[in-house]
């Protein structure tokens, strides 16, 4: 048996380990302050349990979400929130103090309201999809900012976007009412109230308060900030962005808009409504009582039109709210829906004026003629056929203009030898040549202006149609032949590269329209050049017209490659009809021999000058006399 020996080193090691443990326990013992906090936490936990057992939900302290990091709020954090928010810390103690959402649906809208901030976090239009078959969202994934900035009686500055609202959903007949309340106590609150009708893109919206007279400092400016980044919904970013603009009604019934490109900020007064238009869809805020002033701005977010972009524009508005003695009662309406004149005209606020039909007479032609005509035709015809029929009707209606132009050119062509003779006779006296030219034209009943004036009549129609097709919501996603969407460009070939100003695709309708324009201009410019007298020292008119024959089709080919195929279809059919009308007039209606005989008869008749012609003749005569007297 082995003899046990005394191990001094082991004993010393055990003593040292035991001493270290005693030292660590002494260092880690709670301080008097920590013991007091522990006792307070135990007391709060006991109160929570007692309140839960009594069912007292109004005054209990719950675990809420912290504003900065989303962590559970213990008593220390809650105390910090009270110091930060003052009276509105009550909202942080409610069960709704989290970023959950309330979903409400109508026949046409699917909406989500976020407890944090109390405003819409998602707006989906249920009946529409974009060019890529994705549902249309006007608000989604934080593209919208809605906030009221206000001061409190104890000199705090608060933003509603950082605060939690309590949601309730009720019914008012067939209408759905969503109430979002930011509470300062059980009976003190700021409320966002939304009332939605079953089949309506317009909702009532009010900002009101109760019992906040002693809480909110209404002597300071209280502003509503509304910002929105508009999503891209169309196939062509550049085309959509061209018709995406902030439009507003102010000073009674004036309609204005901010710049189409770049960045612009403006201070406006007496504002009735603001439209955040994104081509075929709009978010519109209507004030029951006009805002006294508003600061609005727009910023173009598309840096490169050839690169896919999520957003097109960013709109910002700062709007003053009315608080009387700390209490609010501001009534508005929100419209989230299509930029469709049929729908917008149903409301009493002239919201259809937000659609760019054109100013003055151009807008009047669209609203009074083309929109009703196209609505009638498209009611029983396919949309492409409706465009063709409308084009035929318009061209027949304007055919007298072409007749007048062609007749004037024919008269000038018959007079051309005599006019050239006058200019040759008085080649050293241009004033005398001009006098005799005007006298001959007056006697013959032929004038260059007779051909220009009818042409001017066509300009309002031409421009009105140019504005009609890009804004015709009815054409959106309507197909015809190879075009999938008459409100966007058609594609027959996708290029592996991008051509500057042209794009990376080939559209057929602009090509057809360019060909038709080429032949039409070749016919008209040839006739016009043949009718113009030759003037010494001036380039031949035929040479000048030659450039126009090629320039106009090229402009159509390039510029309209990204435009609505419906517009290119109109120009193609319009020029085909113009060519047909011109051939009929030239070959079956006008006879140059008869025109010549009529001119000779007109020369023999005494011709009375009108006031303008007499004044011009007198001025030229005076100039001639002054020249002789030198």
C-alpha cells in the first residue's frame, strides 16, 4: 500500500482559487441603487399582473415598440418616451403602438393604413395593371411621405410620421370609415378620418382633434407635408414622363402646372386642389376650403430614358393647416385612380382640367368635339377602327380647306407667266414690281394668302389631335393589328443596340406615316413650287421645298418612334386620305383651262379693293413717290 504524502502546492492552489471566487462575488454584488431599481421592477411586474387579472386595459402598461430600434419598451424606455413626447406618450402605451397595418378594400381600391403615422402605406387599383401585367400601385414600399409637423405647449416639436395611431374600422351605411387616432389621453386625440364609398376612387379625408387646446401650440405654423415618388407604369419611360406633371387649381379657377423636366419649386396661393399626375393615373388632394398658400415642388427622377427606372417624378407639397385654439377641423378629399376624363368629370371640382387637353381653343376642340366623337365611335367599334373612322370624318370635314388651298395654288400657277413678266420688266424697281403684282392678283382674284389662311384653320385641329391621343385613357392597353397598346409604341423589331433619339426598337406605324407624309408633301410642294413666281436673287422655291419633302418624314420617323401608336395610326390614315382628296380635286374637280378663263374674266371686271389692300397700295405708292423725289 502506497503511503500518502502532504502536497503543499495543491493546498496553496485551492486557497488561491477560493480567494479569487470570494473576490469576484464581492465585486459583483448589487449596489444600493441597483437594489432599489430591482425592487421597483418587481413592484411594476406585480401591478401588471394585478391589472391583467382585473381586465383594466385602459391604464395598464404594455410592452410597446420603441421608435428608434423596434425593441420592447420597458419602464425605463417608457420614461424616456414620456420625456420625449410629453402628453402624446400615452399613444406609446397602447396596444396599437407597433407598425402593423389595417387593410380595407372597396370595389375599386385595396388600401392599407399603417399605425405608425396613421396614413396610407399602400394604394392598389384593383381593375388595372401596368404594361408588364403588374397591378397598379400608387403608394407602396415607402414611396409616399405624409406628415404633420407641430409644436406642443411644453415646447416640443413632434412629427406624426413618428407617432403611433390607434385604428378602428366601422360602417356608415354602405360606406367604410377608417379612424386613426393619435392619443394624448383617453379622450384627447388627433384623428385622421377616412370614409370610403363602395365603387368610388374618391374618399373623404379629415384631420380633426379633440381636447388638444392645452397640448398643441397653435400659435406656430402647423404644416402638412405630402410627398410622393411616382412609379413607372408605361412601356416608354420618356413618353410617360412627358405627361407626368404636378398640376393644380388656384386663384379661383386657374389651372397651372410645374415644369415637365428638371426641378422647380413655387409658392402659390388660394389652392383648391393638387394633382400628382403620373400620365394615366393620379393622386389628387382636394381642399373643401382652399389653402391660403402652398409651397410645391417637382423633381425629375429619370436620369437616362434608355435605362429602366422605377420612378419618374418626385412631388412635394407643404400645406398650412388650420388649428383654432389647438383644435383642428380640416376637411379634404383624396382621389386615387385613373386620369380618365369620364371619371374625373363626375366630381364637382373640375378635376378633368388636370388632363392636358391643350390650352384655349385646342382644349375646347378636344373636350367638345374629339372626346365625345371618339367615345361614341369606340362604343360600338374596335378602338383601332374607331380611330380610322374618326380620321375619315375629320378629313372630310376639313376637305374644303384642302380644296381652297389647291384652288389658290392652281390660280397662282396660271398667273405665274404674267407675274414673271412683271418682275422681269421691273427688275430694277422692286417696289413697282410689287405694286403691279398685287394689282394683277387683285384683279384675277388670286392671292398667296388665299392658300395660307385655310391652312391656318387646320392648325388648331392638328394640335388638338396631337394632345388628344397621348391623354386618351380609353386607348390604354387596347390592341390593333400588330400594336399591343394603342396608347404606347408598337414594336415589330427589337434592336440589340440603342440609336440616339430613336431608341432600341422599331415601330411600324411611324414608318407607314412617314412614307405617306413623303408622298403627300412631294405632291403638294411640287404644286406649290410650280405656282410661285421666279424672283431674281432668291433661291428657287423648288430647291427649298425639296428639303422639306425629306425633313418632315424623317421627323415623323424619329420623333414618333416612342409615341403612342394610335397617334401614328391617325397620321398614316390622315395623309392617305389627304393624298386621295388631292387626286380627286386635281383630276375631277379643278380644270386649269377653266380657271384660266375665269381669271381673264375677273381681270375685265372692276375689282374693288378691300381696306387692307387699299392701305397697302397707298403705302407702296407713297414709298415709290419718295424714292422718285430723292
